C-alpha cells in the first residue's frame, strides 16, 4: 500500500479541503493475474491515504483513480401497468415515466443539496429529454439512453448523435445489459456506437457486466474484458471491421460495471465483489491502453445501488461513482447516493 506520510500532509491539505476527487494512481498488478480469475483485490497496490495536518487523519481519501466521482441516473422506460388493478399499485406505476412524474423528479433534484465534487448525469427517455433539459438545473447533465451508430439519415425510429447534441445531451449510455440481452445488441454494434458518439464529442457511459451464469462459471473477467475490447476497438477481428472507429481518446468515457444479476434485482454486489472487478478493469486499461488512461477513467458501479448501500460501496478505492436505475427515480434518495462521495473522505 502506498501511504502518504503525515510529513507530506501539509502539501496536500489544501487539496483535501477542496476535495475534487482527484487522486494519484499507484497501479501495481502482477502481470500474471490479468488472465486469471484469482482475486485482483490481493494484487492491487493502489491505495493512497492522505492525512491532513491540522487534525491527525481528519480526512482520509482512498481512491485509486484520478477522476472526479460520477453518478448517473438511468430513468429507463418505465411503463404504465394497466393490468394491475389495485388503485394504489396502479398509481405507483404511473408515477414513473410520465410528464407529471418527471416534473416532480426534476423539481426534487433542483432543490436537493448536492456535493460539489461529483459529476451528475440523468438519462430520461428520449421523449422527455427536452422537458428535462428545459427545467433541470445546469448542475446536472443529461444523457440519452441510446443512439444510432453513425451519422443520422434514413434510419426510421433511430435517434442520431447529432440530434442528441442539438437538444443538449452531453452523454449517452451504451452497452446497457438491457440493450445487450433484451434488444440483442452485440459488442461490435455497441463499440461502433461508442466510437461515433465520442467522435462527435458526446461522452459515453460504457456499460459492461456479466450474467449470473457467467459469474458462476468463473468467466466474469473474460466477459468484461471482451466487452471492453469492443469499446477500445483493439480486438483483432473488430479492428478489421471497425479500426477506423476505434476510440481515439478515453477522456470522455466512463465505464459502468453492472453485473447483470444485480440490475433491478435488489441483489447488490458486495463492495468486495465490485472492487475486485473494478480493479481488474483498471488493470486491463493500464495494460491495454495506458497507465494514464487507467488512472483517469472513472469506473462506476451499477446494480441495485440505493441510499442505504451506496456509502459502503463508495469507500472502495476503485469505485468512482454509480449508475443507478430504480433509486434514481426518487430525488432525495438519488441525492443521498450522489453525496456518498463523502464516504471517501472519512472523518476521524
Ligand atoms: C441500471 O439500470 O443501470 C441499474 C443499475 O438499475 P438498478 O439500479 O435498478 O439495479
């Protein structure tokens, strides 16, 4: 573990007082571990602990990456359930994903007190993006939940990156498990979308994650690395097809590790399970892209994150934020998750 001694503390005190989420990376992974399923956690030497001088250990920061904490809310496509006839259940369902419910959510977010050192993004359904853009505080950016793979044209039903930019979207969520496993999008298709969005200056929240059976078969890292390759465009087969589209800069990518078995199930990954994969992803970036990209790229966790479990997850050094589904539909709870960044600053 790399420890910043208290004698160096004075030099970092001002940085801590204006905590920006910026940390230095100390990645040292055993090369052999990249291809195995053994615990990366044991091989990671990426801790950095900073103690302020005024009070011993007043603030402790543990974060392997150097990027700012990032929290996204995925509002998905919640539908009215007409076959549930209990009035109160019907009301509950109709509260998600209507103009009225979105107005309420936006006004809750507008009045929420949010820590300043977090990038916050929400992704409404396409049809509500304009409404949200016109009413939501500038403090929060807007993402789309999908985009077309290239320049807009005769593609009925699709939404182009150019159109997203036109209505003020700065981000797009790509590779979400629901698009992979329900809609049937594959790695190549997703990688091409990501490359195009990035080429147009739209940031990509690049989702990866394994199915339960893949985890149980010990294939978690293999699956995640394969999905990462498609974003990086450095897969051999992909490079023939998509080389021109390969990601040229990682500045605008946030990787969202979302184990499929945890999405919408209430079965959140343990902080250790998430940390293990995040460390492996950072190591993959270091080996396959660069140490600088590995340090700067935010790796966020998604899968049943809520106001009660976010702080424990946030404490893990390679967890740089969250992608939140269900709990992002409740303004105050989403604010709690955003503010879990403070768990990285542990008061003694
Ligand atoms: C998601 O949809 O990306 C997600 C993480 O959902 P939930 O938080 O509901 O599990």
